């Protein structure tokens, strides 16, 4: 047992050491201190997010987080490297609460009040999440099958957050204003949707006004199973779906059976419009990011939160991490 004199000597010695030297002592003892006071053995250390190797050493600390050195690829990392938490000042608890609020449709102002964020930080966190959701659907593509309803809905184009450019061809509008032209004009941006009854959803924007065959092909190609019954409102462009997969396209207009309807996709449109109105519009350039949010938030949020936490917050070799600089440039919609 260490007496008081020896304990004081040890404490003074430890205070004179650098963080890297302390890390070396911990490595020699084969333990890593957790934030909650527990101990982590070498076998429990986080594998390298760059190459997946477990051949790693402790390598000091960075911003209060344990840093590791991969002996296989020579790169260093911390526990949040390769996750959406990378370069964030907030921990897992804040991000999980923010994820839930985003899926449930809460405003940025609500996040600022409940989580202690500034407006700019909440904005940046939201768009990092939205870009990650887009990438999530890129890695795990949705495939529609069985009975699927296809239709489109429209929202006015928006330059929210910046002055309207001269190339827009129209004066600026106030919130709630209507389009200058009657009908579905080029002032409207088309949101194409496909929803499988009791199944998956696809929401994507590719064009203004009515979609063409080429635009529908760009959205739904490789996303429809063979044998799918595709229900539409009779728009001729949807005939292209039969060429994308061995499916049957049916126009619900004039059908006597109550089975042939677009109730599910119309409900999806109501969900999108409700969120859109609550947000007081969305800048058109960001619309596909929000489409990814609508796509995952439409059904069974609770069952998806755990999946998203695993995909977005856990270190992975293939994750695509976006920075704040990417918000203004990454995969913007240009229509």
C-alpha cells in the first residue's frame, strides 16, 4: 500500500509528464481510461476507421479524446473519426437528441432552446445529417415492389436565405405568395414519389413542372422489382416504368375496383406538404436533402433511429463524412 509520501511523489511525477507520456504508461499497463471511470483493455479498443485494423497503439490525446495510432496504415484517429461526430464540439447524447428532433420535424429554434445550440450550429448540424441521409440511401438503395403507387407533387421554387438572382426570371415573393403563372408552370419544382403499400418510399426531385420519361427513368431505374404493379394517375411519362423492370403500369382513373387508388401516395404528399409548410419553405437547392429526410421520416421513426445511430455515429471504413464547407457545395439541386 502506497503511503501518503509516496502517493504525493507519484502525483507530482504524473503532473510533470506530458499527455503522450501518460498515454505510454497506460499502454504499458494495458488499460485505457474511459470517461466514466471504467477501464478498457487492448482488445476492446476501437479498430482503425481508415483500414479496419486492430493493430493499434495509444497515441496521446486530441481535444480531450484518446488518440490512436494504426500500425498498419500509419494514420491516427480518435473515437469520433469516421462518424458524423467528427470535428463536432458536441457528444453522442446531443447528436442523438438532435437526430430525433430532426426526424420528428422540430424546428431549429426548438433545438437551440432544448440543446443549447446557436442558430448557425443547429443549421450546420441539420445539413450534416441531411447529407449523411442522402449518402445512406446511396449505400442502401430502396427497391419498390408488390403494389406501388407513383405520383408527383409540386412546390414553388425558393431562394430562401439569399437574394433572388436576376436569372430567376421573376420578382421575389413573400411567404405564402402564389405563382405568377396559372397551372403547373416552370415556377413549380416537381417532387416525384413512389410508395409501396406497407413498404418502402422514394422521394426525389429532378425537374420543374411535369416529369418526362427521361427524368422518371433517372429517378426510378434499378429501384423497381420485377412483377411490381405500378399504379399511376395516367400521366403518359409513367409508361417508361415498364421498360425499367418487368412490371405492369395501371391507370387508376376509371377503375371500378376500390383497390385501384392513390390514397397512400396522396397521404405521403400531405406529409411532405405539412413539413414543407412548417419549415416555411425549403431552398430549392437543398430540396433533395430534405427529400431524403422525408423519405426516412414518413414511416416508423422509432425503428429507424437505432439503425441511423449505428450507421452515422459508429466508426466505419466506408462512411463519407461531410464538413461545414460541404453544405454550400455538395450535391446541390440545379433545376
